[in-house]
C-alpha cells in the first residue's frame, strides 16, 4: 500500500525522517521578474487581487522549468496539477507597469501534493505573501501519484 | 464536391439564391443584458477594449441557446467554433457596474462559417459596434461543415 | 483615539459586547447566480482558480447592492475597499457554461474592515469555500473608517 | 485652426507631403517575445481570441518604451490613449506556454491618432495579423493633440 509522507524542503525541516523521498541538494525556488500589464490593473490603478494567484502560477511553472520540466508537456502526458487551496495576504498595492519580483518556493511535498510559498516584491518592498497547495490529477480529475521522475528532479539527491 | 454558398440573413438579402440553406422565419438575434465587472475595467475606469470581444462571445452563446443549442454540449460532441476575424469600433467608454445591452445578430452564414454583427449600448447610447467571423472546426482544429441540425434550428423554415 | 472592535455577525457570536456597532436584524448575505464564461475556463476546461476571487468580489458587490449601496458610487465619493487577505479551498471543479450559486456572507465587521465568507455551489454540490478581509481606504490607499451610514444599512437595528 | 494630416510611416508612403510632422530616420517598430500564460488559454487549449488585443497593447507599450516614453508616466501627466478601432485576422491557434513573437509597427500617425499594425508569429509561422487605431485623450476622455515631444521622439528627424 502506498503511504503518503509529509516532507518539508528549503529552510523547513523534514517532518518525516523515514520518508524515502529524495533530499534536495539545493533549495527548490525560483525568482521571476514580472511587469504589471494594463488589463491586469483595476479602476483603482492597482493590480487586481485575483491576479496575484495568476502570478503565483507563473512562478510555479518557471520553478518547474528550472527543474527541466515543462508543465505544457506534463499535460500532454495526462499529468495535471490542480490548486486545492490558496491564500494571499496583501500588504501593498502593485501598480501598472511596475516591475516586480516573485519568489516561489516549494515548502512541502508528498507523493500527491506540493505546497508552495510566495513573496511578491517591488524592489525590497514586500507587496504580498501567499501559499498554495496543488494536487496531481489525471485528465479526469482523479488524484494520482506524482511521477517518480518528477519527484527526483535535477537538484535532488537521494 | 461541397460548394460553399454565401447567404445573408436578417435584414440583408441572400447573395446566392441557389443555395439550399433554410430560410429564416424570424431574424436570428439575441439581446443580452450585461453588467460591467470590476476586473474587466482598466486603470482609466473603462471597460478594457479586449473585453468587448468577450462580451460578443457571450452574445453568440446566448443566441445559440435561444436556438435550443448549448455551446458546451457542441464541444462535448467535438464541434467547435473558432474566431477567424474580429473587428470592433469603439465609440464611447463603458464604466464599472454600468448595465449594458448587447445586440447580437447573425448577418451571414455558409456551411462552415457564421458572420455576426454586434451593437453594445448603454440605454440608447451606442458604445461600440463589432463584427466577427467564426468557423466550424473539429477537436484537431480542422475545418468541418456545420452540422445540418445546427443550420436548421427552430426559427428556420425551409 | 479610535478603538477597533471585532464584531461577528450571522451565525457567529459577537466577540466584543461593548462595541457599539449596530446589531443586525437579519443576516447579511447574498445569493448570486453565475454562469461560467468561456474565457474564464482554462485548458483543463475548469474555471481557473483565480476566477473564484473575482466571483467572490461580485458577491460582495451584490450584497452591498442589496443594502442599497452601489460600490461604483462609493468610489465616486472616494471610499474604496481593498482586499487584505483572501483564502480559497477548492473542492470540485466548475466547468464552462455551468450555472453556479454563490453565497456571500458578512461574518465580521469592525470600523475599518469586513470579513466575508463564501460558498460556491453547483446545485447542492459544494465546489469551493472562501474567506476574505477587505479594508476601507481613501483614494490614496490610506486606511479610513467605514462611513457610519454604511455600517448601519437597512437590515441593521441599533 | 488645427489641421489634421495623415502620414504613413514604415514601408508605406506619406499621404500628405505638406504635413510638417517629423520624418522617421528609422522604422517605428518593436519586436516582443511573449509566452502564452495558462489563464490566457481557453477550454480548447488555444490562446483566447480576446487576448490578442491584450498582446497588441503590450507591443504598443514596448514600442513606446523603445522611444524613451513610459505609458504609465504619460497617464500620470493626464495623457491617455484609447483604442477607437481594432481588427484581428486569426490564422492559426497559439497554445499554452508557446513562445511567440509580436511585431508592432506604427503605420500612420496624425496629431491625435496612431494606427498600428501587428503580426504575431510562432517561429516563422504567422498566427495572426491585426490593426488598431488609438486616439489621444485627456483624463475626462476628450480628444487632445498628441504632445509635440511625443510626436518627435528619438528615432525621428525633422
């Protein structure tokens, strides 16, 4: 039988020593430059609060690309990730045409789920923090195991 | 071999008398009420110009629904419509929370294409006019004939 | 000096008896019918997870309208609400053209903030739950008190 | 009195020799790399047809930036550009995560308007062509003259 095991990566400690998932040699994180687009901004002139989730998704995709994996290719193989939980704390507004920096980190992973954390900044200024949980599903939306080769990307050592 | 024939409906005259497509007993048109949503509005406080195309699409879907056809169901059957041409002339801005009226008309149809025309109004005030051409394709994007039952909806007589 | 006082409404108990905010005679909630639009759906055919926040915003606006207040008018008076926190738990996907029901409730209010909770359903099926905190700001983004007449809408008794 | 004069730039000939607008020393055009984002794609897996107008807008903004002008700064000075006409001819679909190249050209300018033309390509493959007219307005939406310094950017000679 398949046993899920929680495992925290990056600056956090593993919560399950016995888990045989690979240990990372380097933190799983991506830094992405983003420029706020005109139709992403609302009547206040602020980046609409729903757009932060779209930025976070871009961060996840680029983090995956850093690992040598294209999310578009995953979907062609019938492997999808759906967001099951999302949280954003908005500190300061982002405005049209501002260049922002998004830090995306994997903070936990199991055999079926990833937890990511996000920091969106303008220069050093923290604009927002976020967290999401994504789950691996097949084309029909059924929960499936994350493929082994995806759990052991370049940058991981066992 | 299959011969396409242009056919105008509504207030326009047929351009091809020999075409054996059904004649409409009533004009093919839909009137849709729409309220401008917050994230659809840009930093000027105006409905973003790209959104008009999204409204037009809503008009087409509702016109189809009036004919007893669900576009969602069409897609499940592998019948898709893709936009091959779109044109908008913007006269006056629409603002957040304003209630607008969209008139959508079929102005021409062939065995593979529909041409629609649109008028977006606030009360009597004309905000924008538009026109699109949509083509019928299968799941792979190949041009296919519009199914016969779709060309002869309720409201048509032969 | 201004003292904030937490106050829960609806099914929750007040956390601050001494707070002199009005008591509601009826629960502050709105039920909104929404139909999923084509460009709101992603490549999986699911309502994109960022769109849920846009739906929640529509729910807040309609709840306000039920209270006799137009958010568009508020903005013209220099009164804005910004989202400071948002959370969504996604249970089941929503698909293109499905008709959904969104329940929006005020669960807490202070002199500068509202907390809302949301349930998005397809029929009886719960698709997602959410929670947001919005804060009242002026045109420059400075935190301001929610106007008294807004805190004492129809449906409230003191 | 102010007399408008049509003037075509780039590969087109001037239609009004007497017009005292500056002659360009170099073609006014920008080439922009864009990667299709997940929420920009619809249920067919194609870049939604309304998004092309958003891409074109990005092209205009970057072309302006090439000229040393930030559109965000223009708006702060009370100078806005609104789209008065848009046209797109869609040839081939763009898909999620594909890297596209957008060519944006000024094809005509008067003292109040710019006409742009666009080509969106995947590699050498032409996906879509477009054209827009934008007009210069003030904060209240009234048509104003394009500031002289904006009509004579770097890259122009008189």
